[in-house]
């Protein structure tokens, strides 16, 4: 919160205080003390609301700015985590594609044996590991990648 944010609010606050003060001074100058007190009595509710608004606005402003800053930081962190997750998914897809391409170059029996013995390979292939364990090597698709 910098000074450029605060001064318009301070001007409005001072203007309202000046207005209440001017009404009070005019009432004292123009009317008797009893009549001026009656006018002031009528203004007390307005003065109370204005005072409460000043206190609420100026003392909670920092807290509100801090909360907005925390929300912004949390959104940035969430976006960063989402980007990291998307990058990890892309890396996993690329690794799986590379594994399938390499597996297409070995004998089906050797490929099935590799999948059945190596848990990392089995986990990387997912659903396609079942096909490999049945003895069939990954099938080539029309774009050259294995399926």
C-alpha cells in the first residue's frame, strides 16, 4: 500500500470531518446553546457511522491488501504446479513412446520376457504390458510409432 492509494481516502475522510465540524460551528454561532445541542444530538448517529467507517476502512485496508496478495501468490503457485504436472505427463508419454519404439526392434518373445521380469517396463507400458506378456510385440502404426 503506497501513499498514492491512501491520499484520496484521506481527503474524503477529512472532507466528511470538516462537514460535521462546519455544521456544529454554524449551529453554535446561529442558535442558542440548547438548540445547538439538539442539532448535535441529531448528528451523533451520523458521526458514529462516519467514525466506524473510518476505523473499518483505514485499519482493515492492510489486511485486505495482504489477503489479496496471498490469493495472488496461491494462484501463481497453483498455475506453476499445473504446468509442472503437464510437463511430467508429457515426459511420461514421450518415455512410453520411446520404449515402445525400441521394443519394436526386438523379438516378441524377448519383449514379453522383458515386460514380465521388469516392473519399471511393465508400469511404463500400462495396458500394453498385457499384450506384450501374451507374446506380441508392439504394433507399428501408420505414422511410425508403436502401439
